[in-house]
């Protein structure tokens, strides 16, 4: 078992300090048009974050068992060296991109990820608004385990990615230097990702690197001011409803579906998918 630090736990004091600094900054020097803070919203974000710690611990049990089984079966082994860790971080970021993209375009996966997008604010506490049903991400990383990456090393890389993405949930930073913006994920790129305008939807999926979006055609620069939230916003701060509202909507849609094909579409197509209505029958006119 690799002896790797729990970077999330070590980063909690920095999370708290940066959040307090941001709150004070917003209060003392508000920017016109920024979403800012709302007490109920921030409280919901923190509640969702705390809840995710509990549920993630539960989901890790079956996931670790699967990863351990795959790791035991593969003859490949990636040694834990400084340069292999960098390669693992790069590979994890690549598969994170596809996991993240998949969670936007497949509705049953979106039902998990929608939680993170459901706030109409955008600040450091938004990073804490995490889902409670994160059992849907593990298949995307199976190739890494099959290639010989130890499951504990994969968890470490995922934790590094999560910690990196905390600071990009802010409106207090406008743009980073051009070289930084062209390579790495930044607050500007991630504001686009959280926006609900049509031109910004399903863009900028990268975790640490933004190069994947540039390579695979999902990049959009920040131009107009983002409007945060969902295309159909929810009006609740109840953590349980925030965590489950899309699953409830899927169940309702599946129950009222007219065919098995529509039921499958309601679950496996995109979040906004609608079945094509059947064409109206054409009445034949009889001439004498």
C-alpha cells in the first residue's frame, strides 16, 4: 500500500482561510454584477460538502473492492516514483475530463453531477456543493487500475485534482497570465462551465488542465458575464432535495413514458432530451 498523504484533509485549513478572505473581500469591495454570497446558499453548500464526506466513505467500500480485484488480476505495475506520479496525475486528469463530460451528456449521470451546478451563486463555498451519489464515476478510471496504477495512488491523484479545483470557484480573480489560461483550468474557464447561457452550456470540463477541452472541441472563453445555475433552476435550500431532485424528475419521466425506447432515452440521453412526437396521420381525400 503506497504511503500517500490525504491532501484533502491537509487542505481544509487553507479552504477555510481562503473562504473567509473571499467573504471579507466581497463585503468590503463588491464588484457590480457579481453573484456574491447568500447565507442560505452558502449554508447549503457546506451541508452538501459535509454530507458528501459521509456518503463518499460508503461508496468507497464497493469501489475499492472492484479496483482491488482488477489490480490483483492485472500483471502490470506502475512503480511509485516522482515522475510516475506526475504521469498518473496527467492520466487521471485525462480520464476526469471524460468522466466530467459524460456526467453532462448522460442524464442518469447528470442526476449526480447536477448538484454541483444547482447554485445560482459562484464562490468558494460552491466548490463544497458536492453530490451524495458519486458512485457513478468509478468506471471511467478502471483503465488506469488495469494499467497497473495502485488504487491508493488513484485516490491520491483524484484528491489532488479536487484540491486544485477549489480555488477556481471564485469571481474575485479575473484572468490569470495568458500562458496559464491557455494550459490550466482557471476561475475564468470555470465560470463559463457553471454558466447557464446556451453558448456556455457543456463547456470547459477540464479538472486541472484546460488543454483537453481545447483538443476535443469543448472549450469556450469567457466573454459575456455568466449567469449561474441551471436552465431550469430549483427553488430549495434543503440538502436532501438538492441531492435528489433530478432522480425524482427521472422517475416521473420514466413513469409517464409511452414506450421502452422513451424510458431509455429519459435515462441515457442528454438532460434536455425530448422524444420526437409521432407525425400526425394524413387524411386521404376521396374525389368523386
